[in-house]
C-alpha cells in the first residue's frame, strides 16, 4: 500500500499515487486565498457551534475546536503560522493545523460540510466585508467633491460637449456630477450586498447532507438574512462575484473619467487646476515637468478592473453544474479588483484635498467660443419665435461673429438687431456667462440657487455640517 504517503491529503484514501510535484504547484491556491483566513475561521466556528447544538459533536469537542481555531487565527495574524502548499488551500491548511492541535475533535469539524460550500461561504463573507469598506471609501471621496463644491461655489467655467466649449456652468455643478456618479456606485454595492448576503453553507458538495444540520442556526451566527434555496446552485453560483466586479468596474470607470478631466485641466493648454506636488512626479530628463501621475495611474488601472470582470464572465460561461475546479480562478480577479479599487478611491480622495482651481482662468474661458449662443436662441423663443427659427438666426449671428473676429458679446445692439428686430437691450444680460448660468434655474440645472440646494442636500446626506 502506498497510502501512507498520501495520508496528509484529506482525500488520499481513494488514491494510490502521490500527487505530482508539478500538479501540486499548479493547483495550489494558498498563496492567494490565505487572505480568506478570518472568514474561513469565522465560518468554521459557526459550523462547529451548530454541530454541537444538534448533537453531532460534544460540548467538550466544541470547546477544543473553538480554542484551536482561535489559536490558529492568532498565529496567522502574528505571522508565526506555517502555510503548507501541499495542503492546497487555506481551508485545508487550517483544518490540518486544527487536527494537529486538538486531535480527533478537529477531524469532526468537516462533518456535513464540503470545501464546495465552505469556499462559497468564505468568499461571500469576504465580499460582504469589502463591499461595506468600499461604500465607506466612496463616501469619503464624495465628501471631497462636496467640500470643493462648497469652496468654489459661484465659480463659473466652461461646460463641454465633444470636448468643445458648450455652455457656461458652475464649477460646483460639475463637481457635484461626480458626487452623483459615486452615489450610484454606493447604491449598486448596497444592492449587490443583497445577493452576496446569502448563506450557502449546508449545501455540502452539491446535494445537501443527510445529517441533521440546522442552517438557520448558522445563518443567525454569521448574520445572513437569507439561506440558499438550492444546493446545486449554491455551490456553483458566482453571479454575486460578477455583479460585484461589475459594480467595481463602474467605480473605476468613474474614477478614470475624473482622472482624464484632471489631466486635461492641469495641462498648460487648459490651466484650470493644479494638483498638489505630493501627488505628482517629475521627469528624469526634463527638469520643468510636473506630471499628474496619480490620475494617470488611476485611469490606467481601469483596464485591469474591466479585465477582471471579463475574466470571471469568461470563466463561468462554459461550466456545467455544479462545482468545477475552474472556480478556483475566481479569487485572484476578485482580490486584485478589491485592492485596485480601494487604493484608487483612497488616492483620489487625497488628491482632492490638494486640488486647487484658478477662478480667473476658468471664468475667462467662458468669454470665448460663443458659449451663450443657446441663451440667445432661448431669448428669441421668449419673443415667440419658434426654436428652430431662433436656432437658425443665432447660427447666422455666430457665422457673422466668426467672420468679424468677434464674440457674440462684442456685437452691438444694432448688429444683433440686423438678425432679428425683436432683439433689445435686455439681450446683453443673457449673453453674459453669469446671466446664462443663473437663467438655468430648473431642478438639476446649473443656476446657483439650484446648485446650492443640491450642495445642501449632499452635505446632509453625508453628515457634513
């Protein structure tokens, strides 16, 4: 019998050959799933308490198991625990160490449990925790936008479409657009938590168990409001991971969009803003350079977060029910996404604390590009001229201004009246950027009265006094 060498493997009884070294190295996941140790131990403690509660282990055995798991957790946190790659993953490393500490009581821990429902539980516990952490980081970032919006309330800048100057807006209005984006990101994560927060433990390998377990007990212990309804689905479901990665992908895309704007705004061509030196770098050859590396890195990292989502979607598309070892490949994309998005949110929040805007340059930028042309058209509409006719009239006025090397604000009343006799002296109020901004006094508009209301609501939502 060759099984003596295989005794270290929990599944070794069936096999007559030792695992090849290459296969062992290739299949090991302990180098990345070790970060699930707290969640694995928490799940094991709850499972052990349930086993004792239904009489499958004794109170004495429960005490030994709980004590051993607490010791193992302490050893891992103090970096004295020895991880063994030949034991494949975090689950087997902890179980083997427990058996070595408490003997046969430890061998009973896996009663009515499979690694299939165990790992499904661990990743749900992990994602439940990090989703809440990300929501906290998103709120912190939102506060940064709100504080800037308050500081620069009243500052006017160009709004853009197609990266062409379009209409004057308040800088605060622009900043609060990102507040709204990240608000939706928080809502998506909160909604995703509903699907994450489902207990899979008790599904065993795929069919449930014949032993008299109490899943409601475990759910209460671990704070799960819902229990999985189908054991086959529970061990093979990774929809909640896809949903989480998609939510994170949008977070990173939103960060990337703002990063792009910062990169543009801080260039000499725009000159709208400046990032504090502590969040920039220089050039190894050009002494004058100040590069916006943090926004550039955040923008660049959006690719890997999107890639992680695609990787898991592709992983799942060909898998039959139920558990397949392919699913081991879901964790590295998840961990990388969590790390990338968490770091990006943290860095961007810090960048906002060192971000300043040039009010004069921003305002001057609204003086060119015929940015109040729409205001002139709407002015004519108020004179009972159909909008399409008003649009054509203003288009001719713009063409004339370009030919004359003038802005609309440079035209005299007589010149404007050549395009339509209904134009009168009051037109110059709407042609000025401040008048343009404050005329857009509808809900969600850029008028200062509306932006103040939005800002006050945002401050209330975030608890900013």
